[in-house]
C-alpha cells in the first residue's frame, strides 16, 4: 500500500447523506429501539428484529408504546438522523431531539436575519413571493401581506370545496377535541400536524431553529409554521378535500396517513425544503461574501 493511502475511508459528517438525499422518515410504534453489534435495531412487540440504516433516514418518528436505549439515541443522532416523539400514526407532534450539528453557521445566519427588522421583512417577502409570483411586494408591510395570504387561503378552501363537491363551512377545530370537527377539518388537522413534524425534523437537521420565525410569532414553532404555509396548498388542503369525498363520511386514519406519505414522496418535500431554506436564508450569497 502506497504511503499516505488509507485502507478504510474515514466517515465524516460531510460524507453523510444530506437532508434532501435521505428517505423522509420511518414511523415506529409498540417496540424497542436499541443497539446490537453497533447498529441500530428495532425490536417490535412480537420479537421481530429489523436493522435500521439510520444514516439514510432523515427522521425516526417514535409513536405510542416505544422505548429507546441511551446508546440507540447516541448512535442515531451521530448519524444525523433526528428523532421525534409523535402520536398514533404520527399525526400529532410532541417533541424532537436536537442534533449535535457540526457548526452553528446556519443558526447564526438565521438569528442575524431575524434580529434585523429590514432583513427579517425581506425574508418574509421572499416567502410570500413564492405564493404571489405576479404581485409587486416591494414596499408592502408584513401586515398587508398577511392579509393577502388570509384572503388567498379562504378563496382556496372554497375553490377546493367546489372542485370536490364538499359542503365547506370554514376552518374549525378545537385543540384536544379532534372528533368534534367535520371530516375535512379532521384531515386538515392531521395532515398539518404531520407536516409540522417533518419540517421540525428537517429544520433541526439543517442546523436552524424552529423557534425563530419571520412571519409567525408568539407560537411554539414560528419558523415551522412559516415554512409549512409554503406547502399546505398542494400537500394538505387539496388532500383534505379529495379524501373527504373518497372516504364518504367514515374517517379512515390509515388512508389519511398513507395518502399523506405518498404525497410527501411524490413532491420530494425534503429536497424542496432544503432548497427553499437555503434560498430564503441567502446562504449561497453569504458564502460568496465570505470568500
């Protein structure tokens, strides 16, 4: 072997798959996550053992009835795979494990933008420009753009109701009382919660904070809600009205979950999130300026 060459390639954080290249998530419930032979294994309630390639996963969603060992968490996050604790069928989001990111460059960039009123408004305008491509937003204040968005979403609800033949009485849900809402609102709530979980994991994985937003404020996850509004139209709203028609009065959570997952994959959500956040934060420009 020539001097200076290596028999094995050293695995570094840079050589791990990026968020956009990973499989979005795996949902687990009623079992145990542990280490066996230095790899992460899932042992289900019937004793079946499934090796998990955590380096190729963006997120593990741990549902009801799961337990996890300390070593399993340590190995999972070292592979840049985030962990979220969720409700049954991953339709509610409870908490996320923080990743030990290699550096805080992205977080510092997010804080710099959010702390400056002009720069923060510029980011908000970029977000609205993705929904109002033909509008001139140059001098519009945040409040006016939020009003435009509210009108757009209400019109979108009505448009989808007419398209799928649904009797729509408006967005309505009571936290903690899921079944009190009508069918369309139930699906919307479930899909929005699942979208928040995925975005929270992706934002953590890229080294940003879900707590520092540019449009939303005074809520637990303002940046997650900022980003979610970019994808709800095609991912959640259209799906809610189409499933309301297909389920014909009988809510089927398995159908909601599988349909949502299929749309996440078809729209390549993680790749879009990665590209959109990079653009919104001006990271390419920031790197160029440092160089």
